[in-house]
């Protein structure tokens, strides 16, 4: 089977990008990352790409005539590299329609909350402010809405009364780094099927489904 080619979009530090790189390098995930595209010339993700021999492209929205033009350009760069899956790893923009249309159900995002609670920016801060007792993270396919696409994997962490946004973010991030590579692996193994707004994960015994989510770390 041909190796899945991944294109990563990231705007910042890229720790999720790193988690995916690491899972490929360890042999856990059989895929290759062919390009990093960033909208931020100062993104630390660029350095991570360099260290691992991954090409990076800086595409800045204001250099394009319109939002659609920007996303057409992004889609073009991904297509010429024969990307099969687009991974949004801290890409801080709402993806435009030309990219979504070009990669329908082949774009994944990670969100630091249990969707549909707390979409948008600062999911962890919203959870702290609301006072929920459980939070977590969600990997989902991207559709036209903001954090609204079909859910692939979710994992939960406790939220404590004393938590600051940073403390909760840190706890959630450790799980992000586990479930994002796992979701990409399921995609690479062709085990994800979108049915309406739900995702069916193939090749998991019904009794084992609970364990798709990793346990809460110490
Ligand atoms: C993560 O919290 C992710 O859930 C959100 O943006 C942050 C990106 O962090 N979408 P990093 O750049 O992967 O370190």
C-alpha cells in the first residue's frame, strides 16, 4: 500500500506537529509528512520541520487578493505534493471553502475541549471559567463551521477548582499528543468512515471501543 502523504498546517509552536513527527519516526504511524504550510513566518513549527528534513512554506494571507484566493493557493500546494491528509496542528484560522472542497473529510483538526462544548479560541480558558469538572480534547474532521465537523477521537481529563487556564491546557496538551497521532493512524489504515455527522471506526471490537481513548495520564 502506498504511504500516506501528510500536509501539516500550523501557526505556532507546533507541539502537535512534533508528536506526529515522533510517531512516524518511531514507526507507530506509517505515513510521511511532505510539507509544512504556515501563515506565520515566526512559527517555531518551521524549525521543527527543518530539523526533520520537512519542506516548509510560508504563505501569508495578506499577500493574496482574497480569502478564497489564499485557500486556493494552499490547496494547490498540497495537491502538487499529492497530499492525502491535511493535518491542522494549531492552525489559528478558519479554513476557507476552496481548501475544504478540495480535501473533503481529508482535513483533521485538534481542539483543546470536548466538542461541542467550548469551540473557538481558548477552549481551555472557557472550560475553566465555566467550571466544568471534566474537559479534554477532540480530533475531528473539518467542515465549513468553527470546530463543528465529525468527531474522530475524544479524550477526557479532570478539571480542578484551582486550575488556571495554563494548568488545564498543560494537562489537555499531554493527551492531544496521544490522540492526534492515533487519529492520523486510523486514517492511514483506512479505518475511518464518515456516516452523516458521525465517524465509524472500523476494525475495533464493540467492547474495545471505549479503549480507543487513552486513559487519563498520571
Ligand atoms: C493546541 O492546544 C491545539 O489543541 C490547538 O492549538 C494548540 C496548538 O498547539 N488547536 P501546538 O502548536 O500544537 O503546540
